[in-house]
C-alpha cells in the first residue's frame, strides 16, 4: 500500500465543490491544541465570519464538528421533543430526511408535499399551520440539492411566525451561493455544510440559532438524546468568553480551512459571490440550451448553483458520467432518489462557479454527447 | 481579519499530538468526490489499515466522520436500547462520560467505581455481573486520558463474556500507543480517536464492531435514536462492495490524513510503535524523577503515552503552563475534573513519542521550575 495521491478533478457535482489552493494549504498548517489561546482566537474569528455569511447577529453561530447531516441532526435533536408536532415540507430527498430526523427524536411529522423539482408552496404551509394549531416547528429546505429547486424562506418563515412556530431551515446548498438573510427573514434555526458554496472541504456544518430557538433548547423538559450534539454542552466550549469547558476535541485543521474559505468570502463580498453564481449559471444555461438540454426546474425557482437537467433521450447516463470522470477528470452529479438515471446535477458552487470551469464543462459535454 | 497562521508548537498534552509532515501534506491534496471510485478505493485501504491498527478482522471497522466523542456515541446509541442495564466502570472523566451516554439513550447504568489514577478492578466487575444477571453490556475505558491509568481489557472482556454481556471499550488514547488486540482479547465494540497515538489531526473516530455487536444493532426493537450515527444506514455507505449508498458527505481530506498516518503505522510496525512509546516513557520518567516529580499512577498500570504527574508543591500551575506555551511553544496538559490544578498530563503520543521531544520537554521543565 502506498500514500494516496488523488487525481486532480474538476468538481461540478452536488458537492464537494472545487477547493481554492488557499484553503487546501490552510489545512496543512501546523496543528495546535484545541484549548490553545491562539486556537480560541481563531474560533472567535470563525464565528464572526460565519455570522457574516449567514447575515445574522445570532450569538449561537458556529460550525458543528461533523458534516452537514450532523448539523441537521443538531437542529432536530435539540429542538424536537417527544410528542412535538412538526410541519415538514418535502419536495426532494432532503425534506424527506428531515422527516426521518423528526421521527427519530419522537416528534410527529405533518407532511406538506410538493412535486420534485418545484418549490415548497407557501399556501400549503399556511393550510397545514391552520389545520395543526398545536404544531411547534416548521421545517423546510431552502435549496433542494436533489432537485435544484429554491424555496421562499422569507415567506415560509413569516407564515410560521404568525402561527407561533419555530423554523428549521436547511441551507446546506444555499449558504454563500444565493441570497440568504437569516435575521431579516426571521429564521430561527439553520444549518449548512462547508463543501458546497463555501468551497471548503466536507466535514463541518455551520449552524445558527436565534434567542427564541436557544430558549427552547435551554427549557426542554427532557434531556437532549445526544451527548455529542447537545447544544447545552457544546456552548460551554464554543460559547463566548476566553474560558472554554472541554467538550470534545475540535477538528483543528478542518477549522483552519473553514476560516480561510470564509475569509475569502468576506474579501469577495457576499453580494458579489451571489452575483458570480448567478452569472455563471446564465453562462452554463446558454451553453446547455444550445445543446438542446432542458432544465428540470422552472426558471422562477431555479437554483443557479445546482443545475438539474434532463438527461437527453437515448444517452447512457453512467457511461457519459464515467467518460467525463476518466477522460476529462470532470465530475458531474447523478440523479438522486426519484431522479436517479433521469437527471444530471451540474454544480456551480463556490470556487467551481468560475468562467473557465463552466466553459470547460460545456466543451467536454459537447465532445461526449452524441450530436 | 487575516489568514490564520498558527504558531508552531510541540504538543505534549493529552492530544492532539504532533502531526508528521507527511500527514499534514496529505491533508492538502486535491479534494475529490466522496463517491469517486478512487476515493472508494482509498476508503477500502483505510479500512484495511484500521483493521491492522485494531488487530482485528472485523468487517465493520471504519472511521466515524466526527471526533472521538462521536465514536463513543456511535457505540452507545447503536448498542444500548431503552431499559438495557449497562455495567459501566468509572475511574476518571471518560468512564463518567460513558455513563452519561448510557443514560441519554435510556439505559440503566450500574456503576463500578475505582479511584482516579487506578485501573478498573476486574473483581469488582465480576461482582457487578453476578449481582446483575440481566445486564447486557459492560463498558469501560482502556486508557483513561484524564488520569493516565491503564485497565486490563482482556481480563474484563473475559468476565463480560462469561456473563453473556457485550463489551464497549474506549480506546481513544490506547490505539497505536500500547498493546491492543481486539480479536484476541474478545472486544465486541471499540472506539478511538485519530489525534492521539495515531498522530493524525482530530476529527475522526475509528470504530470496530464484531459480528455479535453488529447482530444486536441489526436486531434492535427500536430505531437507533440518531440518523447520523445509525450504523444500519452508515454501513450502506462504508460497507463492502463497490456500490455505495449516499449517507453523508465523508470528510474527504481528513481521511487522506488518516490514510497516511495509518500507512506510517504499518510501515513502522505496530509492535515497534508500542515499543517506541514504552521507551520514550522510560526516558521521560528518568528525567522527571531526577527533578523530584512523582507519578500519579502506580507503575503496574501506568500508561506510557499519558504521564500524569503531581504538580510540585508551591508551583503555580497556570503560570508554568503558560510560560511553557508562550516562551517554549510547548504544550503540556492541565489536570481534568478531580485532578484540575493538581496534576499535569504529559503526552507522548504518536509522533510526539520521539527522543528529541522528550529531551526538549525535560530541558524546558528544568528551566522553568524553581530549583
């Protein structure tokens, strides 16, 4: 067995996205202790940078020491108590996963269903809230990674608020790629991942809870059924102040990477990052449409960073993707769940949303697709 | 705000330990997709290397995508069902944390208590098993990171087996540093961390389950109260075969680092690594005793890789540690829990167990301690 030297790929799937050399080299900096004052200073900066990315002033804004799935679980395991009724909007794989989370922690899931490839319908959420006045939480996905559909966070949060429900929002694929304003839109709890539009390596999950959500965590009638993800404990470590209580050993070098990628987002300016994703999407769209390739999602709710397109008729899905991977070192995403074998998902996330990569992808597709 | 450039420290605390440049540079290799065939090949190699480190043939041997605390939780959340009686041995912080895990998942903890700084007494475990014939699991820590005491895994597993109990063993600080033979000793489920004697960055938790433990997971009467850590789901991703079901996005670059550190362990030979830790401990011990510094743990159950020593009388704990950190870039560990302010924990783990580091540590202590 030998050292693993990965091939150099262009990552245009649903994540991980391409990593900037600045972030890769940050990962290799010397490890220091997780209670070292210098490390704590870096943690504090990371929290500040994450607040900027989420557009929030929430004190509880931090990266969970595990991938996005653990960020999802952090929200549900802390906020759902046994017997709680939770309205959950399902329009793809990740809405469904929210439902599984709710049920694992003893909640009752009230499903608001929308077709794959469409946004969550706010009117249906309103109806579900009216029909379930005892519901405590509304949970939904901002950017459905499985379909490429974008839902209206502000509208759904407003409905939830009116009905006195907390909101849990999945922003795994949206953070850093499209407009997302946690405070202005009234989001109560939100989670994301580092390997999408933040263009950092996978393995961390940024979350943010406002005071209302935190109050619920602090006033639970039962203990959180997780030790690792219990925010009452985690906050002793990640909370404010120089004195940190040991909870777990933070993934030191992964956090170096996140710090660097967030710093790059700050340097670019978040509005510029949003615009870059939108512009690159336009460029990709123009090229794909020239090839006769059609989008799954209507223009109005289409995500720029996750482009779901129908696989042209008569084309061998697996063969094309493996040709792209093996001969072009280009990864595009397969369809997931209901969309397996039917769609491709072309990601333009973070550092992948660059003109040279869009043009390369279009040229490669042109070569491998039958005319 | 600027890029974070950490100081270069010598890490002689309870972990993280010093990282070899080969491991650091592996972290910075280009990220590829977590479903890329090349990545899957690397995952398979990592599993093989971990089997070597654990001295096991268990098929279910893999790194959990989160720090050691999550490996602990993986064992307890999968194996403890509501109402299960679990015998838990407490002789330091981490035995106590096991108890908290048991209770979070609805188990009943039967405590076998031993003094801090001593090993778990097998006779007490035998008595607890006899007094609780309905107990299902015996859980204990191999190498107590909070005290530096080593317990007899083989003896305790034998007792558990006789009483038809599964065993859960915490090997966070032992894996790679001292003799550990999962199959020969009859361990059923075990977890570790990457940042101790494997000398990799923190953030992953190697685990291993034998068939008997896996059977219990597969035949639970209730669902695992975690989605992220449910081995029934995780195995669809990390299990055998080339076809992987998506579960979560693996921390790609962190796994590059683990692969490299395990490869280095294989190259050195695990018996040689154990001997190196023992030898370096002897060297440190000789030097410390010359200074009149006394060990907390009896020689018979003393861990070579985690040296708990009494802080000499009249010495200002915090001042000495911060002088070492600020003027020597040397981190040694503070006491934890009952031992806070009373002991130092000097780690000789993985790449820290080197002659140059031991001698440096002794020389620095000589300079900063009052004569």
